C-alpha cells in the first residue's frame, strides 16, 4: 500500500486503499485511471484548443509521444518509497555519524501548471541503529519528484518517508530548484531558484547539527581522478 501525505500536518499516513494516486495528499477515492486511448484523445483535444491540427503530419504521433512522456514524468505514482527503504543494515562497525547525499538531481512538475521543476536535493540522516543503502536515498527523491508536486510538499515527503522508515535520530532535506512556471510564463524571472528545507529530530532541535548539514551542502566538492 502507498502512503498519503496529510496536507494539514505534513505527516505521511497509510491510505485506505491503493488507487495508484500515491503520496501527495491525493484523494483516496479517485476514479479508475483513463485508458491510454482516452489519454491520447485528451492530447488531441489540447492541440486543437491551442489552434493546430492534430491530424497534420508533424503532430500525428504527438499524442502517443506525450502519453509516453507522461508515463516517464509521473512514474513515481507507481512506486512505494517505504518498499525502497525497507532493506536496512544494522552492522555498521560502530559508525554513528551522519550519512549525506549531495546534489541529487531531480526533475519534477508543478501541480499548478504541469511545468518542469529542475534542481537538486541534499539529504542527510543521523542513524540510530540501522542504515540503508545510499542509492535508496536517491531513489526516494526520484519517487517523490516524479509526481505532480509543490516543492514544499516534495521536501516534506522525502524527509518524512526517511523518518518513518528508518527511525533515525534526525533527518535533513534541502531542495534547490528552478520552476519553469516562473521562468517561461507569468513573471518570466530566470535564474531565480527556490530553496526549501525540512528538519526532524536533532537537525531541528540542535543548531550545531543543522549548521553542519548546511555547511556540508555548500562545502567544497571532492576532486576525483
């Protein structure tokens, strides 16, 4: 079963039934998903609404391509972050410091205009008695980003999934992203990034841990080779 985010509290809750809506505060009583044919018909309708002819040669295959692209853009609705985080390791040879991944590339879409959100996530947690493979943290970011999102909700979802699955001493998440709904429409302000954070446990309660995380986010990158 996939979890849903309580939009009033920011907490992840188990849904009453698995409807493919995934996390993000979606209605748990959604109607069955449209067929592929219905989705392609909807794209043709939008093309006509925009003022073009979906039957002309250059647009003939566009509905199929758009539906294929949407399947990739929103693949996160069909993945469970808790399943990804379920395999943990207790043998860490005495390691009791924070684990951090920087510069996790993310590609999402804003839920208001379905315009791309492009940026990076920085994720850290302080283990209590178990750790997870580091690639799983990147997978969690990908799962939540490949959905219709607001950056604030996505940041909270990433942190809360790690918090609930691993029960660590604390979680820190920072997302830095450009919103094309702001750069290519509306106010047309380019190179303006949005930064959101979510801290739990020691990162929320202890300024030293929080500062250490932020310093690591902005610190020098290791040279390789």
